[in-house]
C-alpha cells in the first residue's frame, strides 16, 4: 500500500469508530437519574439498593421498584429495610410515582 492508501484507511477507520460510538450512546433515563439521586441520600445498611445502577437504562428490574406496563416507575417499596437518610427532592422527577 502506498502512503495515500494508508492515510485514507486510517481516516476511514476513525470515521467508522466515531459513528459507532455515537450510535451506541443512549441518553440517561430521567427516572434512573432521580432514583440514583434518591439513593445517594439514603443509608442502606442491608444493601437493598445494591442493584440500583446509574448506568442502567431501565430501573424496572431494580429491588423495591414497581413499574407500570409502560415501564414507568409507579412505586417505591421499602418496608422494614431500615433505610434512613434524607429524601431528595429528585423524587419529584418521578412523575408517574403513585406509591411510596
């Protein structure tokens, strides 16, 4: 290969990798953001919130989360889990929340 071909190949690979990175990016779910902010203000001595992952795109599989058929957070349940702390104002961002 000549120098021009090598430069073209490097540029093409760079362009393709950039497109792949852009396509794989998913905006963070606003409910995930609100729940992670709630978690940050809580003391969780039994690790009940350990599967609350800020990189998740869907909190419906998380412990103590109830979701609607549309995968919207409608309930937070924490009976007898000894959670303590400050309830963040981010709870207001869970606009479909019906039960705590």
